[in-house]
C-alpha cells in the first residue's frame, strides 16, 4: 500500500509515503507472512517551509474514521529527521497484530508537542496476508499478446497478478484493488502500446494498491491515467504518448521508481490534489514540460532523479501546489529549469540546476522558494523572483549564468542566510528593482560572497528597493561593487561587510538614494577601491556620517 499525502497543522507540514510490508511486492501475496510492521517514510518541514533536522518525537495513531471516530492503536517513536526526511516502522513499539486489517483505517501523525496533522491518511485493507488473503483468492495469469490474449478479459475474469508477454494493443482499465501488471521474464519489450485514437493506454480508476512493473507503456493520449487511485510504477518506461506520460489526479497517489518517462507530449502531471513521489527516475525529452504540478498537488523528487532536455520547463509548479526537490539534476531544458507560480512553494536542496535555456529557478505570482546547497550554474539567469514572491538562499553556488545570478522585482524579497557564492555571472550578480528587498538575518554566521563577476554594479539596488547587509564579501569583480539608485536605501551593519574593488568605485549612490552605516565603534565595514574614490555619490544622494574618516567619498551629502 502506498500513499503520498500533504498534511499540516498550524506549525508543521508533512509530505509522506507509506508502504505496507515495505519490500514485499504484491506478487508475493500468497506466500507472505502476516506483516508485523508498516513501513513509513515522510518529509517534514516547519511553518517556514524549511526541512526539519534532528531528533523529534513523532506519534502515530490509527482510527476507524477520517475525523473523530475511535482510536484503535497508538505509538510514539523518537526519530532522527535528516534535512526533512525520516522513516519509521509502525508497530515496532506497540504491536499491530490485534488489528484485523479488514476495514479502512486512518493514520494520524503528531510531531513533538504540536497537534495532530490533518487530514488523516487513509489506509485501506492491506494487500498482503495481513488481510487474510490466500492462494485460492489470488489469481495469476500470463497474457501472451501475440496470440490475441486480452488484459481486460483477464481483469474481468478476476485476475490479480497479470504477467504481460510481448506488446498488447488495447486500452486497459483497472477499477479493482490489489492489481499487479508486470512484464514477462523473457526478451522484451513487454507492455501496452495502444493505437486507439485519443485514449489512455492504461487507466486506474478507484484502484488501491496497484503496481506496474517492468513494462513499456504508450498511449495516444496519456500513457497512464490515475484517478482516485494509488499506483506504484517501477522499472517501467512510458514513452511516445501524445498527451501526458503519466497523470495523477483527483486525490491520487503515484510512486515512480527507477523508471523513464520520455518523448511524451508532457512527462508527468499531478493535478486536482494529486501526489507524486519520484525516486531515481528520468524524465527527459518531453515536448511540453517534464513535470507539471498544479491545482493543490504535492510532488517529492529525490535520489538521483534527472529532469533533462524537455521543451519548455523542466518542472512547472502552479496553483497552490508544493514541490520538494532533493539530490537530483534539472538540466538542459529549453526554458526554465524550475518554475514556481500561482501561490505555490518549492523546497530545493542538494540539486544541480544547469544549462537551462532561460532561468534556472523562477519564482513569481505570490510564490516562495527555499534554496539550500544547490548548484545553479550556466543558465541564462540563475534565479528570478518577481510579483510579490520570496526566495531564501543558504549555501548555494550560482556560477556562469550569462544574464545574472539573482534578479528580483515587482515587490519581491530575497533572504540571504549565509554560505552562498555568486561568481563569474555575466550581468549583475544580484539585481533588485521595483520595490524589492534583500536582507540577511541578525543571526547569520557565514558570509555570502560575490566574487569574479564581470559586470559593473555587482549588486544593484534600484527602483525604490532596499538592502540590509550584515555579512557580505563583494570583491574582485570587474566593475563597481554595490550600486544604490533610483530612490533606494541600503543599510550596512559592521565589519561583516567587505566591499573591495580595484577597477571602479566600491560603492555608488545615485538618484535620491541613501546608504546608512550602523555599527559599534571598532566594528567598521571595509569599503575601498584601490584606484579611485571608495564611494561616489550623485547630486541629492546621501551617506550617513558614521563612515566619515574611514573611506574616501566624492560628492556625497553627509547626514
């Protein structure tokens, strides 16, 4: 049984997958012992959308209703959460055996002292011996496509484990629980390639605990359509479908593992509160977006997955949806690597976002992104934030982006939290405009660095924007360091800030702008240029008096 759900309470949020008897496939139903535990995996973030880390007490409870109802079982485990990820074996503290698992159960989760998250996750009757199934009730058949056998006829006859030999040309519809469709052991490919116009090759409608393994799937519309179902697809190729490779919708759940989705009209799509977990899979060369996430959906992508060579965006997140992307690569997509819009969120860590034709990560339309320890290199623009959106940066590298490292506009905000390096970018390393802001927290412990960028005004604060800089090293660039212009304001705190350039002014202040220095005696920022004035001001721009005597300045009005 797998499920992937997005839960929350007032503080924490959880995206989770649950697998009964984790490593036992449905094909082993007849021979399985009654499982004593339920394997569970989750991804846990705080209210700030940052993944939690460290030990946490997590309580798991089973009920007989999605709200209220009777509490049938509970246990609490102290688990170590590693940058959001954790796993548990339910039943390892309090045994599950007294429960018959012959009805639907609902799992509630609470973390530390927080209230239980909602909604509860439905766990239907288990697909293993936990539900008392035997050889007599599990029908396994082989379908030899070349001899005219029909997968649909086998399903109608009650088969639960169907081994497909060769390529069948039919539209297959699965509307029962506990179904396995698997490829034969002999020389392949084996699978479903439907030529029926405008149809999905394989549809799961109201099917729980379905599994697709070692198949090739092609449809004239979708390869696989999933409606109000839970489906595990592994070691499978879905290709050359005219519409979408796989779509999960209407509260459905897809677990995609060790699979390839390529050359479809669109690779993966999650809509209408659907959920997808992508593990070590490839989504490549699709004609219109690699992965499309919208309408309140949740997608978790991790463990070496590759999103590459898709026309338009690699990953598009829209419509109040949420993306978790970790340990993967997004590269060589013709437009944006990751696009986040429509009040959506993205948490991206330990991922390479490379050589995309437009922007590496684009955040707009009242959306937000948390970026940690990523390589965002060789895109047209590294990160773009606009339309009242926010991006948080921690420990990232942004190099060789031809049109700039980070751009923010239209009342957006950037939070630089330390350890970021922006180098060798072709335009401004950081540009702010149209009422935007950049800040660093008072608790910052590691400097952010802008070094070796070729353009003038390495950090540009323009168009009524603002900056609060506490630990920034801006040095060794090809032009001016910090430029504050067009009625903008910058505030610089203490010796954690170094702006040192050799070929232009370290700082330029123009067009009714203002820079204020705020620091204790002896804790003075370094602002210098080895060849010309350290600070240059245009008429009607100002600088605070606290820096007088420490740097040279030209034409600045002094408060």
